[in-house]
C-alpha cells in the first residue's frame, strides 16, 4: 500500500476535516497517508512551504494563501491559471493545481442547481471567490463579485471578466454565495451580509462547512431561501486532488459514490 505524506496549510485549519477526508478517499484507492495540519502566519508561510516542498508528496492550500503560494511554484496548471489561485500542490514537480472549481461544479450539479441565466452575487474575491465566479460565468450566470478592498476588486473583476457588485444589500440576485470565510473560527455567528441581500433570491450557498449552518445560511433560510453548505465541495475537491497526486483519471460518478460512502461512515 502506498503511503503519501500530505498536509493542509492555511491561516487557521484547526477545525478542518481535510485529513479525515483525504485518508478516506485514498484508502478507497488502496493507499494511505500521513497528514499534517499547519496553521501559519504570514511571517512563517515561506519557511513552512519550503519544508513542505522539500519533504512532502503534496499539500492543500486554504484561506488566505491560495494566491500567495503561486510565487513558490515552478508552474501552475489548468484551472489554477484561469482562477489565478492554487489549492493543490504536487511537491516533486512544484506544480500547482486548482480543484475548487470542479468540486463546486459537481456539488451544484448533484444538488440540481442550474446556473444558466441566473444573476449571482459572490461575496469574497480571494482564491475561493475567484474560482466560484469563473465557474458561475462559464455555466452562463451573470456574475457580480464583491470584496471590501475596492482596488483589488477592480483588478479581479477585470481579470475574470465579471461585474463589480454595488449596493448588494438591496438584493435583486437569484443566487448569493459566501466565499469570504466570515462565519467560521473567530467569526462564528457573524454573517457578511444582512437579510436584505437575500431579497428576491432563491438559493444561498456558503462555502463554509463548519459550522454546518452558518449565520449567513440561517439568515437565508429565515428569508425563505434554499440553502447549501460547502461540505460536498470540500469532499469533491479533495477527491480531484487525490486523483492528481496518484495520476488517476477522475470520475464524477466515482466521486459521488465515495461521498455517499463517506456520509454513511460518518453517521
């Protein structure tokens, strides 16, 4: 049985289930892994990624380093180029990939969500938000993106070819997606928007998976919206990442079967 040495690096990964998920998927593939969680500051990011690149098989990258990691790599591939963000690193080749987009898309397809012709507000324009914006755009949605830093927002919207959101508190969107990270860790119980943003919407999606119902989703549910949290996306992006590590051809059907087995194992 192959044994991979993997890790997750981010600002705060203390609540992450990533290692459990990767171990489950890899065992399905007849492999195993040692998994390390790394919560690191900006000051320690360079040293820790150097250690990972030198001695690990691969690692996942989460908030807020999905764009910063690009400077440490020799090449970025596929969706990572389009999104300008990396969530999966293969250490031997120092190549970066992004499986957030395919993970999100499979979650939406499985939930029966059609994006074509929908007006969508995406909150947050970091790695996850940029990935979501481009997925929505490619699926035919009219995308409006928001982040607090207006200068960075202008650059990201121009890079992705999407609209800048203004006065979003008034609502008027079909779908509202939170990719800010507000609502987890020290901000549990906080929503990045008020209830007015959900006016007229039918669906709210939070990429946060812990807590299961964030304040953002609680407000949306209270406004009568259908709600989705990010747990399936987390699993699917890990599945696609593990396929990259192992050089396997991914299968959406297999990914969904694995996720169903994972949920059964957790119950």
